[in-house]
C-alpha cells in the first residue's frame, strides 16, 4: 500500500538538473523546464492502460492535482512570510572619519 508521494527539494532539483542536461536553455528559462515535465506526463499518460476516456479522466485528475499542490505550496509560502520576523529598515546616516582614530569611522544618523 502506498504511503503517498514523497516530494523533496532534492528530488525536484534532480529532475530539473536532468532536464537541463538534456536542454541547457532550461537553466535560463524555467517555463521550458515545466513544459518538459508536462510533456513527459502527457507521454506517460498516453501509455496508461484503459480506454481513451480513462486516459482523459486521468489527465484531468492530474491537472487538478497539480493545481492543488500549487495552491497548497502558495499558502505555505504566505504563512511562512507572515511568520518571518520583519526586518527593520536600515538606519539612515553616513560614516564620517573619527578624528581620534583615522583608520575608523563614526556613524552619524541623518
């Protein structure tokens, strides 16, 4: 019995690396990498046993699953951003020479 799929950043990086080894343009064009993955999915689905309607139903299921994973990932990113401590704005000012130590400076707020 399957425990479900196990995704990891390593798996995703390895898949993209293999695709980029096949077509170097993928390194500059992430959309092209996604197109390769979608094309592979289409080829594998075409070989899936069953009738044409079974295969079309499978493709619809996979499209919905892809959308679900995307939405789940986006929610997780939003929650992570909300939990991340906000970085304070950098202090405004400038560094001016220290008359007592010419090798150092003193920060003067503006």
